[in-house]
């Protein structure tokens, strides 16, 4: 059963956008955590 007909390029592009936002969000959270740890009151 070939799945070429079911492969929608729009869905693939949406997945890439979701992946990009996901990685971007992870980096933002990581930078905020590092900032909070390094600037925590002693």
C-alpha cells in the first residue's frame, strides 16, 4: 500500500513549524533556568 497519495506537504510543513517552536521554547526555558540559578540570592 503506497502512502504517497496520503502524504500532504502542508502537514509536513506544519510539523516543521511545530518542531521549530518546540526547540525555541526549550532554549528559552533553559536560558531562564540558567539565569535564575546564576542570579539566585545567596
